[in-house]
């Protein structure tokens, strides 16, 4: 909202799912208040599958500020902005799922110099779209919503902005918005990251000899380099010293660490163990697998098997 105001943006396009569920009256009022503060920007939005138009939805009767233009029809509607030489078209979801490819025949009416389509969905249950078909519809630009991860479907033509902030712990990578310009020279779009936080999944390469203290240092440094504001999942991989046990809980104290997964295997001195276990089950097990390459499934089986047999022995 602030960026629209500062940069004197003409149109703020919201491609559906502004809300994650049916909006409450007070939520519409708050959003409308924010929109009403925009002195240069007009807002056009459609409604997606999450905030779809139920018969009793507040969307039906809500009185928006004069700079807000909802496209609430279940079939194609349009808003004309003659001063911008631009029309914006789109439709809204009236049910949770639409399996029909409604955009496939939604050709640009060609009533204005510049024509933009606001579209939501793209997967099997939410108006499936085909890239090749979108290309033939004749719009100057198609602003896409539904998928949280930002992605370009057609360069400078059809782009998913993604969610402004990540909404799920697996929603990794940058989040932000798409800034676009339409001029005589054509359309230019740019993804601008602006999320306050990012989810980061990081693999920690564990080497033999690495202690619990060294692991803590590694995690502390990693968070320092990648930002205290972000949220982390660490995945420990590799072979750890057989004597070392990692204290995963304490690693969570260095920042926003929401999960630590230990996928390491203990590293053993197989020759030494073999020497002491000639002929018994453990010895024969090592004998059968010890010559495989590090990194092979057999080598991993060697570690896991020895670990299991050692634990049984100790027990
Ligand atoms: Mn959606």
C-alpha cells in the first residue's frame, strides 16, 4: 500500500485470495480503509477459491471506497479506465472449485489500447490454464493469483505474483509483488521481494569429528549470515562421530529455528570393530559390506546395520 502511494502507481491488481477464508465484515472495513488512503492508485480485485463468493458473503453488499473496483461476476466482467487507456477484465469464484478451463475462451475484447486479465487458479481443480492458450487470448498482460510461490508463466505476459509473505513453513524462497509497466514500447515486469521474513531450509554437512559445540557454532553463524528475522529448518546430513550425540533442542535457541532434523549416521572404525568380532554376526556383516564406496546404499546399510547390532550387543 505504501509503495503504491510513494511510487504513484496507477493500478493495484489483486488476483484473488486476498483473504484466506470468508472475510469478516470488520476485515473488509479495515482493508477498505487501507485502500481509501491511496490518493493516486485505483484497486481492482477478483475473489479466489479461498474467499469465494458464498451466497451470504459480505462481498455481495459491501460498499467499497470509490477507488476500489471489484470484479465479482462468476463470468467475465470488465472495468474501463479511459484516462489510462486501459481495461481490466476478470471473474470471481462463486464456489470453492472450478474444474472448467474458463480462461480458455476469454479473449481480450480489444476495446481499449491496453487490456489486462486478472486470473486465479491454474491447477486441476481451480480453472486449469494452458500456457499456450493464455498466449493466444490477446491480453497485454495477465496477472495471475493462487500459487503462493512467485513464478513467471510467460515472460512479461503472464506472471504469478505469489503471496506477499510466506504462509507455510514449506513456502520457502523470496516473496513479494510484481511491478509492471505498460507503455507503447510494451510490457515490462519485475519481481520485487518485500516479505518481512523468509522460510529457509538448510542442509548442515556433518563431518566426522564434528562435535555438538561445533554444530551450534555452525548454526549460529548460518543464522547470522542469513538473517535473524528469517525462520529456519536445519537438516543434519552425513556421518557423525560415533561418540557424539547432538542436542537438537538447544540448537533452537539461536534464532527462529522451527525444526531440526537429524539424518546423520554414526561413523564407525569398521576395521577395529571387525578385529574384535571375527566370525560372529557383527563381524560377518561388516565383512560383507565394507568394500562398497562411500555414498553407496550398501555403505549406508553398513552404518545402519552396525549401529543396530552394536546397540543390541550393548543391551
Ligand atoms: Mn487460490
